[in-house]
C-alpha cells in the first residue's frame, strides 16, 4: 500500500464520546487507532483487512471503529489514485493536442 496522508485525529470532545461509547481510556483508543493503521498497511484488499480485524479479537464496537477507519484509508487511497490517473491522462491529452 502507499504511504498514508489521511490522518485520524479527534478533538477532545470526540475523543471523550468515543471513549464513553467504547468504554475505554484515551490510551486504549490510541491503541485501537494504531491497530486500524497497522491493519490497513498489512492488508491488500478489504476482505483481507476484515479478516485481520476479526482475528484480533476486538469487541464489536472496537471492530466497527477499526473497520470504519480502514474504510476511510481505502477510500482515500482509491480517490488519490483516480485523481492521479485523471491528471496524467489530461496532461497526456494536452501534450498530444499541442503537437497536432
């Protein structure tokens, strides 16, 4: 996978709400977010990432958050690749039009 530029940061209020929802501490939330990043980096497909999440033994709420974060990463990378390909094609077309 490519390097991540998408970052997962929460303001204090969001962090507090997530900790209450997950019934965990801020440190535990940090570990969950780190787990999501590692799962994404080690996965080649969405299926692979889902299997890794299930194998980690998280409770349903934690697994849902990890899946959500991984989904954001996959979506970000896919959009980044599509934009890059679109720009390459436009530059190629512009170059060819200027020559003819």
